[in-house]
């Protein structure tokens, strides 16, 4: 019978060597528990309780926290404002996601061509808006949209052209989408461009020997080979769209077209910090998290099944 490695060495490993992996994992586990697991668990606990107020709620024991069961979830799922906010976010995402990913793919393909000039400067210029905080970007664009201070409205007025109100009605969706597209295209472009740079040069050389044009190489070789990166950026974009908060919240003081419950996360904030109902806000947050997870899982599964079908052909 062959001896084990421990028997062959004639001694056991020191205790420190055996516990080293757990020591390396400990900081990550502690951070995960403190900043993810505990907040999620506390939100779940809050969502299952409510505050029972007796009389005017001014006495020492007039406000008590009691078990609410699923009543907060029932109220959240039947809330008309939450449903309307979800529909607005879906319309907003229908503009943001395809435009942002289309521009990111276009810029990545242009930067990957042989004739491009100042590639490093162009890549940095496209990526730079992503480095600007969302609140700052929303403020900058908000003042560009505001009719009284916008240079665009001044130029249009001088030319005698109509000056649309970009902070009300239908144009409001385009204005908010423009901020997201301007800020997120650079990040997605970097992801796709990195994937393009990893394609072996021999693939392009073989295509050129077969007489393929640069456009044919882009459509038939580059785009199919970066599909995994496109799927990844699509998932990130969908999740970021469902979590839109900073842009409409920042622009809200500039217009009456954005309500305090314009997006689902704005409703969570309003319920928790304006109305003071943290229990209802926690239930709504849990519902949104579950919906985001379900949608992401469904999209990922559909993408994997499609990849398997293509691989079996």
C-alpha cells in the first residue's frame, strides 16, 4: 500500500501552514459579512415587521415594532406608483441599452482598425466620461438642458429655431438616457476593445488572404468573436438601468417632470427617508432585488442555451 505524502515526509505540516488559506480568506469573509450579508439580512428582517402606533404616538411606548408577515410585500406588489416607476425605467432602458452598446461596439471596432490615428488618446477620451461621478455628470447636463442657462437654447433662439423643453414630457426620457449613454459607453467600449485585442493576428491574416474586406472582417470575424463580451456588457447595462437613481434625483430640482417616485429606487428612498417608513421601503427593496436577480438569471440562461445550440451545430 503506497504511503501518503505526510507519512513519506515523516512529519505533519505545521499548524500555521494548514491555517494560512483561512487567514487569507478571512478579510474577504469579514467584509462580505459586514457589508453585504448583514445589511441584506437586516433588510429582510425589517421587511417582515411594521411599527404599531397607539394614540398620537407621542408616549414612551406608543410606537412598537410588531410582526407584519408578508403585508409589506403585498402592499409593495400592489403599489401603483411602483408599477408606474417600473414602466418608466423599462422605457428608459429601451433607449439606453441598445444605444450605449451600439456606440461602444462601434468605437471599439474603429479603434481596432489599422488606419486609426492617436489610438491611445481616442481611447482615453471615450473612456473619460465614465470616470466622472454620476451626480456631477447629471448636474452638468442639467444646466445644459435648462432653458434659462443652456447655450444650446440661446443658439437655437438666435437662429429662429424651436427650443424644446428637454426636461419635460417625452424629451425627458431622451435627456436622462443621454446622460447614461455619455457616461457608460466608455466602460463598455474598453471591455469590448480588450476582447478584440485578444483575437490572434493569424485570424485576420487568413481572412485577408481569402480576400475579405475590413468591413467583412468586422462583421464576420470580430463581432462573432466578441459576443461573450457583448453579453457581459449587456448584463451590466441592464442591471445599471434597473438601478437608475442618481440622474433623475439630481435633475428633480430643475423640473416638475420628475416626481419623487419616478424610478423604483427613488420610491424606496422616499419611503425610507421622507415618509419614514423603513419597513415598507425594505420590502420594496427586496422585491426589486429579487426581480433584478430573476431577470438577470433568465437572460443568462437564455444566452447559455443559445451558445450551446450554436456549439452543437
